[in-house]
């Protein structure tokens, strides 16, 4: 692995953690954050394994040090959504030979957001059942809101990503 690529992956993982900490809005089980952005960048820039690595490493570090929960039996379930997202986004980028325009990035971002939402709901469901705080309203009550926010963020990311990816490719390949 090239030093620039390794450094970029490490920085994207760190950015993930920072964006997770700097959550603009957190209400019960809903967290509005931009933590998916570095995962998308890694997947779209390098492919599935690196996207998965940024998602897994970033979410694991956040879970371990900053979530307030540390390592629990459900930690892998909380790490899975963004790890899977990085894998999926990277796979889509690879299948498109990393030739991605606004429309493709919007589609990939929306699919990623749906997957992250579904896997987070699964993690919350299992966690709530395991630790005895299950409530259908808590687990499933704001699904529509989460999906709408995911779609809005997908368009926001897609408006930034094409130029950012072009710039980063030039910098990494120097």
C-alpha cells in the first residue's frame, strides 16, 4: 500500500471519529451527523476494502472511546452499518470503474443511507432486546425521518464529492 493511500485512509478514519463526536443533533436514538462522508470518500476513491476499513475503524474507535458505551456484546452490530456501507459504496465504484458522476453518486449515497439506517435499526433492536429497554416507538418510531434525512444528505454529498474526488485522486497519485 502506498504511503499516501495509507495516510489518506488513516485521516479519513480520524475524520469519521471527529464528525461522529461533533454531532449537530442527537435526540434519543436519532443522530444527525456527517460521519458517513469519509466512508463514502474512501469507498468511492479506493474501493470496497478501503471503504470498509474506514467505516469499521472509524465507528469502532468512536464506539470504544467516545460513545459512552465502550465494548459491549453488541459493539460489532454498531460497527457493521458503516463498515458495510464502505464495502457497498466501494464495490459500486469499482463496478463503475471509478467513473462516477453526480447521478451515480446520489444513487450510491441513497442506497448506502438505506443500508446504514436498516443496519442501525437492527443493532438498536438487538441491543434493546438484550439490555431490556425495547420499545417499538424507540426502535421503529422515526424510520421515515431517518430515511428522509439520508436522502437529503445523499444529495448534499453528491454535490461535493465529484470535485473532491477529482482533487484527491490528483494529490494521491502525485
